[in-house]
C-alpha cells in the first residue's frame, strides 16, 4: 500500500525544495561570486596591469638618468607643450558648449531639440580617423574652403589650428553628456522658485544651477581633458607629423617606437600613463561626489514633499 501525504487528485506541480537557509544562500552566492571576481581580476591583469607595468619597466630599464634625458629632448618637450596648448583650448570651448547645450536641452522646449541631442552624439558614432579626413576635405588645399584660408595666408591642416579643431570635435560630447542626465534628474523646481522670487537668469544659473551640477561638471571636464590629451586618430590625420611643430605626445610615442627608440617611446608613454592614473583618481572622486550630491538632492525632495 502506498501512503500519500497529499490528497488524491490534488492539482498543481509537486512542491520544490527551496534552499531558504541563510547558510545555503550564502554558499550559492559564493559559488557564483568568486569565479566572476576571479575572471574579472584575470581580465584586468592581462589587459591593464601587465601592460601598465610593462610601460614603466621599459621606461626605467636603463636607469633614471636615461629616462630623464629622454623626457628632456627638445622634440618631447615640444610635444608636451603642444598637447598642453591643445587641451587648454579644447577643454574650455567644450566646457562652454556643454553648459549651454545642457542648459538649453534640460530647461527649455524648442524646435530642433532632438536634432541638437543627435548632433552631440555625432563624434561617438564617427571614427576619429574619418573625422580627420573630413577636416582635410574641408580645410585642405583642395578642400571646400581651404583655398580661401591659403589665399589669406592662414594654415589650418598640417598646423596647430587643425589639431585644435580636430580635438574639439572628438571631445565636445563629454561635458554635455555628463550634465544632461544630471540636470534632467534635478528638474526645474529650484530655478523656477528663484525666478519667482525675482532672481535674474544669470543669478539663477550662478547661485542655483551651477552649485547643483559642480561635481558632474568636474567629471565631464576630467573625461574631456583625458580624451584631449590622448587623442590619436583625428590628430594623426590633420597634423602632418611635423616633428617639433605638429606632433602631440601620442603621435611622438608612435614616431619614437617606429624608429626603434623604445626607451624614449616608453618614457613618453609613461607620462601619459601617469596622467591617466591621476585622471582615474580624479574621476572616481568626482563620481563619488556626484552620487553623494544626487543622494542629498533626493533626500531634500523627500523631506520637502513629506509631512511637516
């Protein structure tokens, strides 16, 4: 005779054993968690830590004197100077554009708003090399408006202005793309309250909007600066690779490496690597402050909307 613990004819599938024990849940979680962590660390080791270590080892393998001597070469100093000049012009221009574009997109409704958002994303969808070729077709000697500049003794491509224009193009989405979602999440209540109390548009921006977005703005500036300093594709096309004149740090690393001057190439690359590490540290700090600011803003809204 067979004894059943459930009534004959009971509908539904048999009950499954569910590990409701906290110990069992932790064991299952550990089985999934540790292999994933190990896989991530293996990936980071192979593609980040080992190459980074190789850069510094090759840069200093002949001693600190050789390293410093490679850094002090006139062509290297010229590349560092040109990179700094390019970033110091491109980043403020993108800062101004990002603030204006994000302010207009998040605070106002106007015709062509979706087109503006699409154009902001354009550098993300176009290869930097292709964008450099486009500038050649526009400003080159056989380009659309290049002959006019040449007739007025203004050189754009294969000169510093072309490098700056190409860098501005590939980096202009970064500030706007960081500010737009942040300003959308904050809404317009604070600005509307300030305008209702009699503040001007400029006062509202300086005293309300700008303090609320300062860490997101810093985050965008950091990303924009890192891309401006490390840009290779577009700059390589429009620069002409004129040593001492139109060669930035990434281009100079390529030139030195192609000449089998490996120590000097890795020495310059180590400067870019150190700049990347500093940028990463600042980026994480800005991310933390942005999240903290967003959390404080949400808490403020909850307190204002809750019972008094």
